[in-house]
């Protein structure tokens, strides 16, 4: 079976700390770190074009070049261009979801927001891995 | 003169509208936006501005076998409380006639600009989309113009075009757009090109926002990108002149 991918636009240290945790949830999932918003769009477009969309996309608000919101909006635009189903998006960000963010989530559809607490990287990674486990169950209809 | 939101800078400012021959001239005192819209005839405008329609005159703009409708509000009556005489604004220059356009093309560096096939345009102001489209077609700079109302619609249209093997010759992006601004849309566009192994389409940023050092760095990073500030041009002829000049450099850079 082909390995499935989760694109993660987060700090490299969080991605590396979350990798073994996610492998324990599902050994067939690859966490693909994308350094900034533009790289996220490159990776996403390649996967969509190959007919192998990622299971999830995790975004930070403060990604370089294209921020989290811009990335999410671009992802939806690219999905429509390829007539692909919308991929689940998780915003993992420092700020809590305000009314503007809630409006964005409603516009995007299949998108959730999780506040990243000011805690050590391994704790942030654990929180992310738990959220991914919950979302993967929903995505796979379990 | 009446006070309206300028379609270029978005500020509530006095918009001066004057009729010069067959051209309706619109100018913004804040950013200097100057546009000339060719009318079917001056008489037609007067006929349309009847007492039965005191607030709105509908002007039919006819160019190159196409009809564009532009809603133009009539100027507000002068305020009787303002006793001080106002300085009359300098009359804007008329829009270029076809003969002027040829001279303009010859005068710009790089010689005549070849006509492009398709130009993709992202501009959230419907008015400016229409004017820019009209300019590109009337000056025979493009054979086809694809309109997008914001950055998200542009990324979708551009991706669709690349997937269909129908890459535009030029992309014109407004910098300030809701949802996905011009800068982010441009980075998304470059990302899609990279993912699909395509060449970089020239980008022309067309905005009222100043091109500061940070933005110059962004242009350099994007590659094959130029910038035109709408507000530098006081009238349609100057703006058209600069667009032709910049397009010549952009298209030649490919």
C-alpha cells in the first residue's frame, strides 16, 4: 500500500518531535515538513496533480511568503482547479480562534483550529500528534 | 465634483469627473488616478442625463466592437455654504487616440511591443478591471483578457490554465485584494508553476501601493516581475505610456 502523507507547515523542531509520535499512531503515514507557504503549495500541487492528495495539511499562521490563511485559500483554489475533494486543514497556531478565524474556517470547510500553547516543543508536538490522531479518525470515517 | 471611494486607492476622496469631447475623464485627488473612458458620443451622454434620471446616468462605452456599460453618478450640486472660491483643478489630458498610441509605442524603449495572446488580470475593483481590460485590448497589447475578481479566483484560474496547457502571456495583479493579496497570489502562482514544471509567466503588479525596498526584494525573488504605481500618472495617456513601456521590458525578459 502506498504511504499516505500529511503536509506540515510548522517549526522544524515540532515536526521532528511529532514524527515518532505519529508513526506510533499509523506507521504508514509520512509527515512531510514544508518550510514555508510557497513550499507547501508546491508539495500540495504535486500531490494533487499525481492524484494522491495528502490526508491532512497542518498550517501555522506565520509561514513565510504565503501565510497560513493564504496557503489555505490557495489550497482550496487549486483543489477546485483540479476538481479534487477538499483536504482537511488544521491550523496549529499561537493565537486562539477569533471571530475572523471562525469565519475563515466556515468559508474553507473541512478546517479546524487548535491553539498552540506556550510550552516545551515536545509538549507542543504531543498535542499536535493527539490532534492528528483525532482528525485521521474523522478523515477515514472511523 | 463629488466625493466617492476611489476605485484605485480606496480612499473617500473628491473624484473629479469632466467631459472632454468623447471622453469622460475621471481623476482622484488623493492618489492621482486618471482615467479616460471613451463614450459613444457626447450627445448621447447628455440625452441620458435626463431629469427623469437625476442621480444616475448610464453611459454606453463602445470600443473595438465591444460594448461596456459603466455606471456614472452625476456630480453633486455645489455646497452653498462654502463661500471661498475653489481652485479649479487642472483639466486632465484626453485619452490617447489611435494615432497617439502608435507614437507612444515607438517612443517607448525597446521599440514596438508585440501583441500578446492572453493576459490574466486579478483586480478586485470591477471598475478598474474593466478599464485595464479596455486599455489592453484597445491598445492591441492583448488579444484576450481573462478577468479574476480576487487573488483566490486568480490562483484557481491560473492553475486551471496551466493544467490545460493554456499558459497566459502575462499576469497583471493588484497588490491589495481581499482574501489573498497580490503578493501571496504571486507566490502561489510561482509555486504552482514549479510543481507543474512550467516556465515563469511575467507578472505586472498594478497598484496604488508604493513599491518600497521590501517590495523590490519580493519582485526580485518572484523573478520576471515588474511594478506600476497607478497613482504616478495623472492621466490616461501617461498611464498607458508607462504600461506599454513596462510591458515591453516584461515580455522581452522572457
